[in-house]
């Protein structure tokens, strides 16, 4: 959630941010009112507690003949304190709910608007040109014995698939390449749980506008994650971190699950939009003043991966209305998919500033020369490899006979294989 102090001191800034996202500024007024009611309830409770404590001392010192009346007054005060405590609990719950509706404050420069209002920051490479009619990734995958949608549907339903033979090897090669790059950049590898508690899912912001995307196991009250961002964010929940040696950087390799609610009829062919996929996700805990530099660093790592895989792409600055509640800024890197004649998102990286940390209670301690107090950390996340990358790689590097050239950086992970050949 946002900083309540910022809400009180600069509500107009918060309102502008909400409006840029296409949300109502009324949510800010509601949050202010709820926050004010919470503080008033707390003040009333504290005054009554102070009065109760003072009265208790009076009773202890009073003459015997006055005690009965004073004890009766003490009982009345005790009941008032109990009622005030209940009022505080209710007011705190109401304030938390009102504040949770207010999304993260967008960073200056983020374009206003919705999904189509992004700004292209740069492009890299020319879309590939073919002197033959290119096949789409599913046709290529079937020729190579790499993708089996039919049996995936038979076993699990629509939008499920098997990666088979060279397809399975290709994904493992891609993920291992990404893991190597993350290790070289100082990230600690993690294989996190893919089931998390509600407070972790809620803390990362995925039970708001994205709730319909999430699979919930009601009997266990656990959620399947759509990205390892969620367990990585919860990894240091309720902790005070030592960031004097620099940011904490993690790379989480996990299977991810998404309902793809509301996407019926979209990308039903192949493995672009599916219910289950693998992903290597980078996650960073850092100080708020270092967050934007870390954000740029994540994008640079993503771009280097795509360049080394020989893919043409563009980097976009996502508009405020398409950020998601936790992100203050998000950059997407979209690769060219030849048979669609369009750029499609392969990576996304978000600066969530202190929004998630405030919900999950993750702090760091300032150096002693700066007072030694604690403050919220900033969190960032970014994809370094995922199953969808196979789509762009197959289509970009295909040849007329249905074979596909293996990008040079992947060959060491495939036993030196240079070309994926169609199976008989």
C-alpha cells in the first residue's frame, strides 16, 4: 500500500496518480477519511487508557470509605476502554481496506492512459525477411517434434501442452542460459514454492484487479502463483534486511499458473497464452533511492538476452492504466513474431517502489551515521526467460525446409546442436 504519511501530506499527488491510471480520485478521499477515523479512534482509546491508569492509582490510595464508589467508576472506565479498543480494531480494518484500493504512485514520466497508450522507447534489429512462406511456431513445433498441443488438451484441457523432445530440451537450455546470466550478475538462485498463503498473494497485489487470474485451492486456502515474484516477495516478509552491502538479488525458477480469465478467443493457437509455463524471474530488494537504477539494470539484462538470441524487439514504457496496482513503472520488452506481423511481450520488469514492502512489512536499517532507523525497502521484478520465448525463437530462426537454426548462445546447453531438424 502507499505511505499513509504521503497520503495525508500530498493527497493531490495521489489523486493525479489515480487519475493517470484511469481510476477514481474518490478512492483517495475515502482513504483519507478512513485514515482520519482510525487515528481518531486510536487517540480516543489512548486517552481512555491513560484515564484508566490514573484512576487505578487513585483507587489504590483512596480511603476505605471511598473505594466502593471508585471501584464502580473503574468498572465503567474498563468497559469504555474495551469498547474503544473494539472501535480501533474496526477502524484499522476499514483504513487498511480503503488504503489497499489506492494503487501505487506512478513515477513521473509514465504515460497516462490504458493498454494502447504505451510509449516506444527504442527498437533493436530489423524484423526477419523470408524468401519462403514462414510457418508459425506451432507448425514448426509439430514438425520438429517439439510441441504437442493435442495431447496436452487430451490430458489437461484447452491451453495446455506438452513440450516434447527438442522442445523440452530447448526450454531447459533457455532457462539454464538465463540462470547463468543471473549468476554472473550476482543473483542468488532460488526454486521457490508455487503455492502461497493469502497474505503473500495479497501483499504482492495479485488479489486486486488480477484476482480472476489466480488459481485458488479453497480447501487449503493456498494460491498457485502466476509468477515467482510472489514467493520471492514473501521470502523476507516481516524482516529487517541489511542492505549496507548492496541490494539483495534473487533469481527464482518456477512453474507458473494463470487462469487467463477474460482471454477466451485470444491466442488460442499454440503456446503464447497458456495456463502453465516455466519462468526465471529476477527479484530485487533495495533502498528506495537506488530502485530506478536497478530497474534500468534489469531491462539491460533482458535486452542482452534477446540480442544474443538474435531476436528483434522493442522496449515500451507501459501506460499507467496498464501497470497493475503494485507497479510504479513498468517496461515491457516485446519481440517480433513474424507470422503475426507484430511485437509480442516476452519480458516485463516493474519497479514497485515501497508498495509491496509496506504490505509485507519488509524494512531495512539505515546506517548509524544516518540515524540507524528502519525504512521500507523497494522491490523490483523482471523476467529473464519464459516458455513464450520459444515462439519468437522458432519463428525468427526457421528455414525453408522447416528446420530451425539454434542461436549460438544456446548451443552449449544442447550438446553443440546447431540446427533443429524436422522429425520423420
